[in-house]
C-alpha cells in the first residue's frame, strides 16, 4: 500500500492489474475494509477477478447480501459471469447456510446464459446445497452426472456427497462414497474428515459402528488421520465402554498416527 502511494506521488496511477494485486493482498491479510476502499476509488466496470475476490470475501465475512448486491452490480456493469464469479456467489450463500439461494443463483445463470458450462467446483457446490436441504437423492444424481462427464473426479466432489449423506442420515452412502474415494481418487483430505463427522448420530451404538467402519478403512492407508475424527471416535468408544479400543486409539495417537491440533487435544 505504501508503494502504491509512492506511485501516485510520482504521477503513476495504479492500473487494473496493480489494483487487483492490492485488493488480493488486503483480503489475504484480513483487511477487507482496505480492500473496499481501493475498490471504491476504481472506475467501473471492475476487473473480473476483483468481482470474484470481493464476492468471496463478503461471503467469508458473513455479508451475504453485500456479496449478492455486488454480483448484481457486476451484471449491470455488463460484465459477463464465469465459473469463478458464479462459484463465489454460491459459496457465499452456503457460508450463510442459505442453500436455496445458492441453487437459485445457479438456475438464474443457466437460464440467462445457456452457454454456461459448470465445472467440478460448481457441481460440488450444488451437491453441498442439496445436502444442506437434506435432499440426498438430488445430491447423488449430481454426483452421478459428474462421474459421467469427467474421467477423474476431484476429492471435493466425493467430500460433498459424504456430507450430504451424513446430513440425511445415510451413513451407508457415506461409506460407499468413502470406499470409492479411497480406491479411485487422489485420496482423503482434511475436509473428508470434517464431512465424516459433520453430524453426531443420535444412537451412540450406531455412531460407534459407523466410526469403527471408517477407522477400519482408513487404518490400512498408513497416512495420519485428522484429529477431528480421532476426538469423535475416542469419545464414542469410551461412551460405549470399549476401553481396550480406547487404549489402542490413545497409543496410536502418541505413535503419530493422528494429526492433533489444540482443539482436538483437549
């Protein structure tokens, strides 16, 4: 920012590319207020990348209506939407737990621009939106569509289906998706564990059986397991009284088989 001020003092005004980098670094630094001030001084229409970054920033900070208002201004400025700006709007809606709005954004784009081609990021957001609406059948239909369109399906798509299955109480579908993810995809990641534990099954015995099945699938992989899963599994194992397994989990923890952060350590 100081360097940009020096540019102005020497009569060189930052161009669209420079302003885009300034907005990007402000958002990355958590100074969204400064990013807004930079954007306010810029002529319209803004560069497409700034629209997508600002919409995402509004969504991450819980300002859904600001995100949707900026998206409307973008369209009024004659800027053509692409997968990045559409995914930014849908992500902002899901961040605010408004899955119906996320779906409406997608349907509007498809209605207004028949040439729009969704990518795997958009499909992932559609699956998550249906999952939040407890419509696991629609989520699975989208997942099946993705498998017909792409030779390699991204881990995020599987994660979204796992989340949708868990939110609908379909632990069988979550396990099926996990099996396929382990077999065909690049592998599980931190988000996978978050989705596998995104709900706590009401029946403790049922939850214990589910987490045990997940544990039996993950243990042969040899990769460290996220502490989120570890904490949930250890808690349920202790609750149902399987203290031998609880001791095994604790030994595995200290053997470095789990990734523990400050929250899960407690």
